[in-house]
C-alpha cells in the first residue's frame, strides 16, 4: 500500500515518462492521500501496454481513497485502466485526464458478475476520451 499525508503535500509527479504501477492478481492494495500527476503510458508505444496513464490493473482488489489524478494520458483510461477487478474509488478527484479512445479518466471492463466497483463522492472535471 501507498499512504501519504494528504494530496496537497504528497505529490507523485511521473514527468510524462510512464505509469505509476501495474496491479495484477493482487488480493488487497490501498492507495490513499496522494496526488498523482503527469502519468503517460503512450511512452511504451505498444498497443497492449499503453492503457492506464497511472494504474493498469487486472484480476485485483484495491482501494483508491482521497487520491487526486491530474494531467494523465493513455489510449484507454487516462488515469485508471481496470480489467476484472474490484475497485473502490472514494473521495477522489479526477481532472484533466485524457484518453485517445475511451475512458477519459477511468476505463473498466470485465466480468462484473463476479467483481464490483464503487464510485463514492468523487469529482470528475475536464477529462477527454
């Protein structure tokens, strides 16, 4: 897990050189009280790798609490790309994120009969895609 003080004082600037993390087959993970800016998965220049400017996940359980995602880019899911995962997104701010195809800030797909995702008290502004 990654837990900061608050999004104003705990800033992770990815400098447009890649994504923050891949979460694959993880039972429990938490990202809380941070701001993540300038993620860019286009740098991988491979169609199977350029999704999720900050997070690319599959078959995982994780919580995003009080996280700000800003100025991130990807082909799908400017900030978050999630496949077959249980994702709880609570009190997050997602703004100025961009995707070429779908999911300006968040792209999710999969077998939702066995997975669930919650969006609670979030703010989405000026995202494209």
